[in-house]
C-alpha cells in the first residue's frame, strides 16, 4: 500500500512538473470537482454535512445537492436528521407584530 501511495504522489508531482496543473491545490480541486460530478451522492452527502454543521442554509444545501428544497427536506427526514430552524431576531419579530397591530 505504501508503494501505491508513493507512486500516486510521484504521479501528482509529475503532472505538476509537466505543466498540467499549476500546483497540488489546483490538481486536487479538479479531482474533487470531477469526483462530485461522477458520484452525485457525494455531493448530496457534502451538502448534508455542511447543513448539519450550520455552515450553509437549507436552500444553499439543496442547491449544492442539485435537488429541490422539498427533496432536501425529504432526504433529511429519511435519514432522521432534524431540520435547523432559526428563530427570527427579536427585533424583526417585534417590527412584524407592530406592523400587524398597526
């Protein structure tokens, strides 16, 4: 296994030396983008993890996953993942109440 890793590392460095990629980061970026195109379930899993860690909103997660918001909600429910609901800021809530009461 170590030999395989060494060959992979050398292959990466060879592609960079040959000018196919500017650096390791550029190669890894393309490799990742290709992976999520070829394996859409990984894109969905990534969106779920970003959503669960509250790094992105539900609408952004659905967009990344390539599905509707309702589809994303259904997927979360099928996995037993609770949706994150943020209460509106008190100030906005008070303005809304004031607007309704006039």
